[in-house]
């Protein structure tokens, strides 16, 4: 792999932008390419084999864009396909999302931790294995948040409807004396401010994205794949299998970035760029 290649980041939609944002903050000299598979959003209701097929095609597409590492910035996709991707691309650095149960277990004083996630994440082997390793001495309150990711996809991050939904999701957690809440879906950090306002400052809400960015930086350094820090600012490109204008609006609203997004079409099991014009840009 080429150390000057890009970091590929993908999700079924806009949620992975919460991870992309932290990667850019932590590794500002790295180039990135973000892919939003909005043509298939959401992944949560799809069979594991179907998610694996999408993720494999996306990984191949990102490799064609000369990516040196891939971040699966989706808890559902990580649960369904991370192991499969690593077996399929054994030489490639592939980082996934793991619910932040370990740091939550270290932080809690009441011994009760709430976890907010989709049904697919809770049902996945990754979450069950993580909970088994790190939650043996604490109590986990697993709260399914059906529809919350959809509200973020439609940019209702600060609407009254979203706050009403969040209060309903958080009530069972708060009733158990939990003092730490884990956000186990990459869409949820975009409503973190509302969550924190509802639960109060005495409850810690964990967004795993900063830890993922730091871990990625360490792995790239260990593999001699880190871009030279002589390059002060990386460039960033965006692709989506959904509506490009809609994604560009989400990009601007959620992370404050104005950039052209390229459309990509699914042709059978392959991804084809509809417009090959370069759209990379530098922040700052």
C-alpha cells in the first residue's frame, strides 16, 4: 500500500460522517474518501450476507480510488461484515466500530451502563463478544432506538420530533441509575447535544469516534502508512449511491463542509462512478 494513498470511510448513509470528522481532526494531513451507500440505507433491516456483499463491493471501489486503509464507519456493517472483509482483504488495514463498553465499564460508578443502538447491532456477534469481555462486572441496559438513525438521515437532528423520540429512548436507561451511556451507532453523535441536555451533565455520554480516529493513527504509523506530516492539509472526496445534492446538503448541515459529491451507481454487484471529474478539496 502507498503511504500517500487515502483513507476510505464508508457507511450506509451520513452517520459515518461523525467518524470522518474525527479522523480529519486527529489526522489533518491525511487524504480521505467518504462513501455513503444511501442507495441501500438503512443496513439494519438487511440480511448479513447482503450487507457483506455491499461492503465487499464498496471496499473494492475504495481500493480502486487508491485507498490505503478502510474505516467501516457503521456499527451494523461492522457487526455483519468486518470479519468477512478482513478475511477477503488480508493485507488491507480495515478498522471497524466496536461499542465502547470497555471504557464505559471503567468510567461507571453506579455499575450501570446504558447502550443505545439498532437491533442489528445488539443481535450481532461483535456486540455480544464485547459485552462478554468487558461487561461481566456491570449491568448493561440495551436500548433499541428504532428510527433514530432515520431522523438523522433526514437531518432532523434538532427537531421536536427527535427530542421526543430521544426522551422515550432515554427514560428506561435513566430509570436504572445508569451514569454512562454508550452511543453504538455512528448516527447518534449528531444528536449528542440533545442527549446530554436531557440526561444532564452528571451522566457521561460516550462517542467512540475520537477513539477510532486515534486507533487508526496508531495502526497507520505501525504499518508505515502514515502520510508525511510535511503535508499540512489533506484532501477529501465524497461519493454516494444516493442523490448527490441531498448528500451535499447533509455534509454541509452535519459537519459544516461545502463540497461537490460524486454520484455512483450500483451496476449488478459493482459500483460505477457516474461523473469522473475530480471533486477533492482541502479543509482550511
